[in-house]
C-alpha cells in the first residue's frame, strides 16, 4: 500500500510503498476515503525537517536535553547511533481521516465491515491507504454526514477540547487569536455554544471567512475593528475568554490576551505559540491560564488508546472518543460547517506535490483533503514460597532446525524498534555470511524503514508468513517484553533457531510454554540477549583474575535511573516491572562470573521506589548482591561491579575500564570510544552456532535458571524470605 512519509534528517517527502497493516484484536482495519492535512501541525513538522541540524536542535531543546542525558549514561558513540537512527528514518504524517471498515478485529462489536468511521491518532489515522485503528480512536459516522466532512473529526475534537477548557457560558464574549484551521473551528464551536466571538488574524481572507461563519467581528491585532468590537460587546470590561490558536515564535498573542481580557478572565492555549507571560499584566488581572491537551482525556494513555479501556462517564464526561463523536454530531446537524474551510482537495497520489506547494506558499489553504482511489472513493454513501526451576526436557538428542550446507545464514526479525536498529542490525547488516531475509512489525512504516536502512529482502506485517518460510534459519525476537515468550514459542515450533532479547518470559507460566515448545519440537536452539558476559573488557578481566578456589563475594551496582513519564517500561500491568525486564542481564553476568547458577534468591526494596537489593546464593557459599537503583544521578556510572575471592579482586567500571588486584595488579587502558557491552561478540557466537550446528552460546539450563531467578524476586519481596530455586530435573 501507499503511505505519505518524511525523513526528518533530510527533509525528504515521499509516497512510499509499505506493507499493509494486519487487523489486530481490539481494533479495526480501515481503508481511507479522505484524510485531512493539519495545516498547522503538519506544516510545522515539514518545515522543521528542512532545517539544518543546528536549526532542528534550536527548535527542539527538549530533545537536546534528552541527548545530553543519553551521552552521560550510554556514551557518545551509542547516543550518536541512536540519534542518527531516529533522524534518518521515515516518519508518518497525518492524524485525522474518514474511511470504510475493511476488517474487524477480535473483541469489536460496535461496527461491521462496510461501516463508515472517522478515525484519530498520529499513529493510527495516517495519510495511508490502510490503517489499523484501536477501539477508542474511531467512531461511526452519523447518517447524512459526508465522508469528506467526517475527515475533520480529529481536528474538530482538538478545537472542541479547547473550548471545553475555556468553559464558555451563554452570553460570554470570546476572543480567538489565530484563524487557521483550529481557530476557525473554535470560533464556530463557541458560536454554537451561545458565545459571541471576535477573531484576530493578520490574513484578511481568514478574517472574512470567520465572520461569514458567525464571528461578530474579526481583524488584525491592534486594529480598530477588534478594539471597537471588544469595547462594544463587553461594555469595556474585556473578553471572558481568550483562545490562543496561533503559532510562531512571537509573544504578541499572549500580550494581546492580557490586554483584551477582563479581570479574572481565562486564557486557553490550544496552539503552539510562545508563552512568555508578562507577569504584571497577568498578575494584575489574576488571569487563569489553561492548557488544552490534544483531543481530550485519554490522549497519551496507552490503556485508553491501545487497550480500549474507557473512562466511566460519571467521572470523565468528555473523553477523546466522546469528543470525536460529539463533533461529528454537531457537523451532521449543521451546527458546525466545515465545507467553507476546504481550500483544496488533492488526489492521494499527488500528496508530495501538495505538501511542497503548501510549504512553498503556492497553495494558501485553511484545510486540504486527500481523496483516496478505489472503492473507498464511493464511501460518501456508505453507512454502516518454593519456586522450582522448570525442568528442561528434550525429545531425543536435540538438534533443532537443520540448515542447508553452505550459503549465508538467513535471518528474520520480529520487531524493529530502537534497540534492534541501533544495537543489533548495524552489526548484522555488515556481517559476512548473513542474509537479512524478512522483517516483521505491527506498523507498516517500521518494517519499511528497517528494509530501507539494513537491506532486508522483504518487509511484512504478517508473522505467520515469515515463520512458515523454509528459507529462514533463525528468528530474532525484539518486540516488547509481553510478547517475547509467545513469539519465541511459535518460532521454536516452526523449527527456527531463536535469538530473543531479554526477558525470555515475564511469568512462570510463560516460561513453561517456551519449555513445552522445546519438548514438543525437540528444538532447543535458543539464545537470550544476555550480552554482558560477552563484553571483551569483562572477559579479559575474568581471564586475568584466573581460576577460583574458595567462595566469592560479588557486588553489582546498577544505576538504572528514572524513566520518562509515558515510557512503555512503566506499563507494569502488561510489560512487567523494570527489574523483570532487564534484571536478567545482571543475574546472568553474576552467574557467569561465579561459574554456576543461583540456588536461592532474597530481595528487599526501598519504600516508595523501584530500588531493589537482590541477594543471590550460589553453590559453595558464594554470594552476589545486585543493587538495582532508580534514584541515582544520570552523571554517575550506570554499572559498576566488584568480585572478591581468594585474596584477589576484580573491578569493572561501566565497561570503560577494568582492573584486577592480586599478586600483580592489572589495569586496562580506558576505552577511547564506546562502551562495548558485548552485543557484537554475542551475535557472532549465535551466528556461529546456527551456521555450524554447534552448541548455543549459553546452555538452555542457564537461560532457564537466570529467568527463574529473575521471576523469583517478586515472591521474595512479598514473603520477606529467601526463595529456594530447586535444581533442574
């Protein structure tokens, strides 16, 4: 299918061929009829993409701060790869459309195939021929409302949420600053609510348009027309609300808002404009400044948007979805008229030229629609206390999938997120004897990006077709944590060697399903991405430390740091705790250094935080303590490790320096560039095992023991007692 994309690094706009999305549960597959260009948000994004790197940095200081923090924790080289990977990728455009339901996912019963729906979301209502849209981001289009008008639903909801934040009452006088697409809709909604509206915009055509659609007056800022209208309609007191729907870097909108507001009036920010509030003016009138966040409650909440969990109407009257339905109802009943706002309707195949014309100023528009070809084009009329380490059993002599003699190792990827594209695929794409066969993702553009950047032979959203391909030797599972066990199970049953990023499983039941697949298939060709044991610096330090005779003590300090709000790592109900997600790294490293698997786990936590102290006991009396802390400063090293035994000591400083103390002291030279945490060596070992049919880099029993120990931590926290890990049978 076709989709409009942009490369943020180069500024390139393209109508790209991408894999069609599949229909997943809790949502519907929609074939687009019309999609609306947001002339404010999207053109701002297009303009930013055309800036120099310095210009991009100046326009997004928030992202610059994130980069600086990443340099402190991950190093310059790793941060550079991550930033360049994100910049040099195609990103989608669009977030408001109308289309016809083509397929209905499991759990959906409010629409049927053939129904016309309006869709929202900058990940789900894209300028693309097909979109998968979750339950709370689509609504049926009311009878009598044309598809081209229903395509305004999302942008209309943004305007509607802004009006709700202003709380207008009958007879109020409102000032709308900025009469672009959002401002025009805000003005109409205010008029429909019984308020009298005054508009401000430097463009006389837009001012005339606002007056023709119900505004009492509209003109330039500071003009006599605006000043007289405010004085006449408010009796000289000033307007009740000001709605900032303007963009740009000037501070004039907020200054004008203070000047024309009444005492204790409300100022609502809807657009993205500068907000350098003049303190005296806002203080003296005690103005109430409010923000309107997108299209309403539910926005940016994954539970609402992706999982379909609604908010009870008694507690949240107007959610994202209810705002969308309300705006469509107003449009269907003629209370809002979007037809006069449509400056241009372009064929979808002319999308790139349309954006360029708008950006260059050749096409001056309030609203522009894309019209899609095919059957959707006729949609105007459509309606419608002891934890046992699970035993590892193999059927006979486990051999797993058989490879053809000679030829490259053919790899497929399930998932192509940031870690895969910055830490794994750059190594594999340059590896001799490797063929990147297929990449599978849930979003079409992710697959297309990975194919373009790393040379995959194919890209798809169909997992079954990839698993059923006999040419694929090994599958990399690099999706979100909650899907690791199930995808690993399916790949093992399909006869593939599997490299799964940590964690292998989030629950004991999930781990059991993986081991059942090993037993059923006889395929034990499994590697979990515990890469630290492969780090060259740590391996050299272990070699210089030498063989150990007596018990050892190990201390592993992990300065994990705080997560940004909204990170999917915080979705504990679906993705598990942070330690469940990455704790296996540190347990595996400790076990490798100890030369054994743990026999018991004890854990304590700091009240009110995710900070953990995990104590692992090993055969022979050795003990490892992992301090997993989230409250430390970002400038402090992320990982430090000390191992003491037999009068010797090994120290690792964040994979940039290592030292061994004994009869002689050995200190490594400080790494000049990147922290090498072993990803490349780990991949080499996995590929060698797949190519030769030799043993996997880490025994399956060890992978299971590490996973079981990680999963035992919550039990130890709950009981306050050590959890014994029974030996594998």
